[in-house]
C-alpha cells in the first residue's frame, strides 16, 4: 500500500491494495471542507479502513501546509483501536521464510498499515510543534513510541520492519526529547533521551549519533541535574555515571570511538564539547589521549600539536608541552602564531632552566601582537616579566641578576598599565616586589588584590600574611590568617592552616603549632578519602596541601624541639608517601646531627644533593659542618655557600655561615658585610618563601 506518488513535493496520485486514484479529486473535496466525503472516497477507491484513510488525508493536508486542517483530520484517528488491530498480526512471527506464504503477505500489509497510522500521529505532532503547542506535540510524539512498543514487544530488530515504518520510528525517537526541551519539561527530555538510547529502536548509526550528541550537549549546558539512570536499566557490574558531567563524557567518548571506526560522519564539534567537559574536571591528560587517537587529516598537524600542548600543560607535563610547541613554532611551520607563543612563554615561566627560552617567546609574542591582536600585548609583557624573574634566579652573577630583576619589574609595570584590571598581574607584581624586599609596595598590591577579589581567592590572603610576617608583624598576620579561614570553605583551608602553624612557631608557641598541624593532617586525610583515586597527583590545586608536606612539617617542628623520637615517626610517615626526596633526607640529617652522628648526617645531606643538586638547605648545612672541621675544609664550605647564594641570594642562613667562615679565615671586613646582610634579611624574612604561592 503506497501513500501516494509525488511531483515537486505535492501528492498527484494515491495507490493501495492494487487500486489507485487521482489526488485532485480528494483535494477538491478537502478544499470544500468535506472531510467525510474525502475520507469515504479514499476508503471506497482504495479499500482502506477508517484510520488508514484519515492518515492519508491528514498527510495530504500537512504537505499542502494546511496545519489546522491536518489536525482536524488527524483528530479523528483512534490510535488505540488501530494498535489493537495491528498488534496480533505484527507480534506473531511468520513460521517460515521459504517462499512467500499467505502469513508473509498479511504481515507486509499490516506493516504498511502500521506505517501509515504511526506516520499520521508523527505528522500530527509536527503540526502541533509548528503551531507552538509544544506540550501537546510531545504527548502525541510519545504516543507514537508507546504504540511501537505495544506492537513490537521485543523491540524492533533488523529486517523486521519496512523502510517507511523504520523511518517514522527513527524520526519520532529523535524528535521527542527536542519537543520536551522546547516545552520546558527538562526531566521528561532526559527520560526521552535515555529511552531513545536504551530501548531497541533499530536506529541507524547517524540517527543514534545525533541523539547521543544532543543528549551530551544538553547534559553539559542545560544546567539541569539529570541524576543517574533508573535502577531498571542498570546492568550489574557495568559503569553507571554519577552526574551530568560523567554521563556527557561517556556519550562523547562513545561517539569519538564510532567516528574512529568510520561508523559516523566527521563532526569536529565533538572534540570541542569533550574539551570543555574534560577541562571542567581537570582531566586534560585524558583529553590528550583522545586527541592522539583521532585519525590523521581531521586536524592540521600544527593545530593538533598546539591542542596537545595545552592539554599537557594543564596536566602538569610541561616538558612534553614545550617539546610540541617547539615543533609548532619552528620556522618551517607557524613561527609567529600568537597563542602558541604565549603558551610557550607561560610554560617556560614555570621553570627557571628554560626561562631564557621563554623570554624569546614572549618577545616574539609582543612583536606579533598587532592589529586585531593588539589587546594581547599586555599578556606578552606579563609573561616576559615572569620569565625574566625566573631567569634571574639562575643567573651566574649578581650584576646580571640585578639587571634581569629590574627588567622583570619594568615589563610587569608596562603590562599593568595596559591591563589595570588583570587580577593575576596585580598578584604577581605583589610577589615580585616582596621577593625584592620592597615590602611596602608588596603590601599595597596584596591589599589591592584582596579588595578586587572580595577576599574570595586564598592566595591573596596568603600573600598579605607573608608580607606582614616579613615585616615582623606576626600578630597582624595571625589576624589576617584567621579572617581568611573564616572566609574559606573547609576543604580549601589547607595552605592557611599550614601558614597558621608556621606563625605559631615564629611566635614561640610550638604546642599550638603542633595542634594546628594535627588538625591540618586530619583535614588532608579526609580530603584524600573523599576525592579518592580520581585526583591526579600532578594536578594538585592551589587550595590543597599534600599529606607529605604535613608530615614533613611536623617532623621539622619536632626536630627544632629536639623531640627526636617524634620527629623520626613523622619522617617515616613522610618517607612512605615520597620515598626519594631531598626534603626528607635533609630532615633525616638534622635529626642525626642533633643526636651527634655527624658523619651519618653529612652522608644524608650529600645524598639529598645527589637527588636535587640545587637544594639550598643541604648546601648550607654541609658547609656549616665542614666549617667545624678545620681550616682545610673552609674553601669547600665557602664554595658551597657561594653557590647557595647564587641560587637563593636572600637566604639569611647562607650569609650568616659565610660570615662565620670569613671570620675564621681572618677576613673581618667580609665577615662584617655578610653578618650585616644576614641581619637585614632576618628583619624582612617571611615565615614561608614568597615564591611558594606562585
């Protein structure tokens, strides 16, 4: 049974059951408003029942654009009666596939009838949608799917239905969630999406992919919490998403797998949505893996390198990111691409050993920031300042270090002139001034940062407390820390509690410091249990404290109190968390030295330097021990301290011990200069390094 023959989008002839008739006769009766006569004409001319005739008439009206007329015709169809007639014949399977039996013929006719009636209800839903009656449209579309489930109890399987019926079912499955969304019934839309994907509709790959993508986009951007799927559709032992984000990521990764297997059409927006989703949960390393698996040709190689570099940078794999950016910025690729230059400069600004390379990238970025990209010049100047500051820390001469520090401050001040509302820049200027011991300027920028952010960002409070501690205003720093704790959520209090413990130590309140450390330890362990294995170690956030740091801090505190047994217990806990660490070897040496085991302590310090050659505390302690071994060892001790001051010129202990060595060596004037430097630094020494908050 055919619904009609078409010419330029219009029906010109109806045919069914071996009969045919001109559409013009039916159209004339419809134009006169004689629906009953048009229906009778079709029933008699084509041997149709009431529902089938109405379905054809409604489809004709819909295709003519007469939506109100189509609805009047469709309203006369009794869907339940049609289902009852169709259900037995379609539910029964044909006994044999050999030849074409009578039951095969009946089955085919029933399918045509089902297709005609269900198509009519689907078109009724579309008519209602176009007329803005969205809730009614969704209800009618749902009726189509309910009818299919009643007719096909086990779902629709391959080769079970004809093309027209399958097309109607696929269209209805895809339309229903869209109608619920348009009507504002978002939870019904979620149910419709899950019904579409979990029931047996025999959808083709492209249709299924469109539904999966639509659901993923809805989960990501709708703001509606979908909740986990109902228990009835969960398979024991299978993965069940816990929230919108997990479900969206799962859908998008399934779609990308289909794409890689060639089962769906290429859709670049899938990676854009997955990038957004994985970035929200800091899983950029997973995103990198997905980018690597995409077939060549989908993205230009330079675009892929840049995207991978961004992913690796977000995951903390800076070396991998920088290697990719070097390839991207090669003279034979895209040497002047501004975003890649800025990312390369940012990556280099975090490592003093490649900071000089970063200076070059930043300068090229500033030169490239022309025309429409001129607004990024401030970003380039900021990164130039950060790279110069990092480069200064590994400079081989005092003159060079001073020059680089001055250039760094100059670049940052030029940047702030262009980007006066850049909060990160305000904060970084505060840190730079603090490291140069210009504490008044640092205090001004720290207060400005807190005022601009409303105290909502923890690192602003930390900078203010550290500057106050460097000014020996410990009681005020304590008040600031307590105020910050009151403004901060429980899970984010770790760095502030560590700061509070160190303030207690500076105020000669060690027992209060121990109590603070115990509370901090309980908080960190509770965090570890809450976040579980999903938290990636190289993506530790600014507002978190590592458990290793707490145990190590306690060990240092007990060592300063000469509680060697307690110090050893805490150190063993720290060593379990990080087996090979310069910090733990340093503390082990302090404990051994405190117990009088000088050679063992010296061995521990040397082991720490073998692990981390630039670890300043161990250089100082080795020099201090060597200075007590007679004049023969003084040159070695002096060399170690000079090297320590090259790495950290603001280390007061290094200046103090160097002064002691000069005194013992008879260089009284040099000793006085060193002691004076140590005294000046002690007056402006923070309880924690300023660079620790960058």
